[in-house]
C-alpha cells in the first residue's frame, strides 16, 4: 500500500531535516509524493542550495521557497519582509499555490509555540500553514452548511448558462470541465446547491428545499 502524499512546511532551511527528515524519507521510500516548502531565504543563496541538497537526499524533489527573509538574517531575502513581519494574507497566498499544486493528503509543520526555540518564524509558519491548508481546500465543514436546494428541474438552464462562458470552456477552466462531463455526472455534482445562512437570528437547523 502506497504511503499518503505529504507536504512539509517549515520556516528555515534545515528545519525540514531536523523536524521531519525521517517522515519525509519514510514516505518517499513507500512510493508517496512528498514536497517541502520553506518560508524563508531566497533562491540563489547558500542556504537555499543546502536545502536543495537535503531535500533531494530525502526524496522530495526540488524545494519550494516562499521567499521571505529570516527574522534574524534580513539579508537572506533582499527586498522582502521578514517572515515574522509579513502580512498573513500575503504569506498564505504564496503557500496556497503550492498546496493546490501538490494536493497532499498530509501536511506537517511547526507546532503553535515554535518548538524548543520558540523562534518567531516557526510560530508564524505554523499560523500560515494552518490557514493556508484550510483555504486551499476551497470548502467548508458540512456542519456549517444550513441550506440545501434541489435545482434539478433547472439544471439544463444552469448548465447552459455555465457553458455560455466560452472563453473559460476553451481554456479548460471549471466550465470546460463541466462541458466534458456526462449528464449523470453533471446531475450528481450540480443538481443541488448548498448555502450557509447568515443573519441576526441563528438558523433554526438544516433546511431542505
């Protein structure tokens, strides 16, 4: 049985080897896809080159760099903010692109307190990873959905409207994927629409319409 795919997200070059080198090697040896995202240091630096060597040894291909500066080594990424000072939204945006590309079944990172050192970059990387992993899924927990509406009788009209976005169909975006689906799959995926009710009064419970 193939081990589940794994993405390791850490603050600095060497964190991946110290904290998760064994797990990365184990999963790679089991045939799993593994990848490493490192939040600090710029490409072309000595630390980035050392990281590339370490990641290859662990079987994880080429490292992925978010490109922020180390909190204690500002010259690690000239012109970039220190990771611990970076806007959360910007750091999350950079990470989400990698999560969606790798599509891991498991994501590992620093704990919320920054480990033994309590390094501020470790703490911030934890926050960025937790938010980024959730955002990359593009979903919400089932228990938050308050309303499900059967739109089956209007499905043909809905699909016709989707397919009228011909430029998106042509480039293979979501409308293009829908165009390629058989009718049964379209009905299964698109005949129900889900919503989350917001208002001054709490929702009384799940609604079916």
